[in-house]
C-alpha cells in the first residue's frame, strides 16, 4: 500500500526514457513480484501456471522484464524484505484479511460466471509465499543478477543503497522510498507498457522523482515529509481520519503537527515511526556484483522445469547477447 502522497508529489514526477534509466538500480523485489503476480493473468484472473499447475506469473515477469532491463543497459539488484517490524503487524493482518475475503469473492465470481469480477478479486487475492521467493532468487542467480535480503523493509534497504552510491537510484511503486531517504526514485519500470485499468487501456511510462526537488518544492525537510506521511497514514500507522496529503502538508507547514496528533489521535506516539523512516535497519557497505548468465541453466529451469516456450526464452537471451545454442558464459558485459 505505501503512503498516499500522490497528490502533492505529482508536480515532481518526470518522464524517464529507457536511455535515461541505464545504470545501476536497487529494486524493491516484493513490490515488483506483487506487480508481476497481480498483472500477469488470464482473462478470468487465473495466473500463469506450468504443466504441473505451479504458478509461474512471477517467473515470467521477472525473466522477461529483467532481460529487458539488461538489454537497455539497466543493471538491477533485487532487494527482498527481511523480518517485518512490529510496527507493521496491524497492516500485515489487515492485508491478510483482505486477501482471504478476495479469495472467497473470487470463488463466488467463478461459480457465477462473472469473469470481470473474478479477475478483479483474483488480483486482490495475490500473495507472495516462500515458493515464489525461492524460485525468484534461483532465477536471478541463473541470470547473474545480484539480490539480497534486507534486515527489514526492502525499500528501506534500496533507498539506503541509492543514498550510499552503491546504485544510481531506487525502484519501487511506493512513495515510502522517499520517506526512507531515496535521493532518486524510479517508478513504473516493472509495469511499463499497455495496461488495462478500470476497464480501459492505458499506457504506463517510467517516471522518476528526485527527493531534493520534492523537499525544495514543498518547502519541507525530510523529517517534515515523514510527518506528512504519518498524518496521512503509512504501513506503520493508520493516520488521522479525514486528513489527506494536501491537508497534512498544510498542517506540517504551519507547525501544527504535534498539536494535531494530540487532538485527533490522543495517546499516539509518532516517534517510533519517525525513527523507523529516518534510521531503519539496513545493511551498509553492500556492493552488488553482476555476473554472466547461465543460459543452459536458464533453459533447464524455465523450459524443461516450468514449461516456458523455448522460442521466447531464446529470443530474450539473444537480446542480452546470448545465442540460442550458447552454453558457455563468454561475451557477457
């Protein structure tokens, strides 16, 4: 879900062509996998599966999108979530309840023959489990693309890597990355292209947001931007009822944050949430190492094990300089 700051961040979004995105990037892996699992589905909401009925939507998205990145000169490192903070317990439980209810609604829609509703509820029921994570990490290893598991929130780790210069920018759909201090955030690169939204076709293009421009334009410090997020609501607190981003911005600019919290949510202490955004648990000093891919291993996993089209897999590998018959790891990078 993240923090709903779209209305006040819209003026600071800049279109980003693929040539501009060339370089190194830390990608919030769970965010990307959720997008793949949610979007890559059949018309009735059924995810892609292999011959044994195992879900492969995430592998399809991860493989074809990552090879697209590499062909464009974008070197990704995927950052997986570690242990969630205690502050997130209520959000996790709420999301679990939503998925369970969506699963029930999906079954009812299928029984009723309502394809549109089935698709909607299937997306809402999307979940990432240990099998999804393990198969994704195995695929990345075969691609030679680095990944790591963060001590806690993946987007916090990605933000820190961008701030430290280990990568050029962070990638996530969520604006939390800015609260975590990502100096340069790219959005939409895992979902760019033509998409169906609310029954109509739209084109989703990559965009970038620079934290310094946001803070300068809004007249805020990063600490004050965090306070805006706390008023609106984050993954770690529900926010103040009826307060949207524009109202929250006005409150913080006028120096009424503490007063508003005391009046509207008495007994709530914002300090632990502030501290988590400003100094989250992260690994420092990490430097990603990209390696040459293993084409034979990739074909064995995707084509032989998970029933992918050999023609499509070979075409994707050729785009990154691996010929259809190549079995060595030469001529990479």
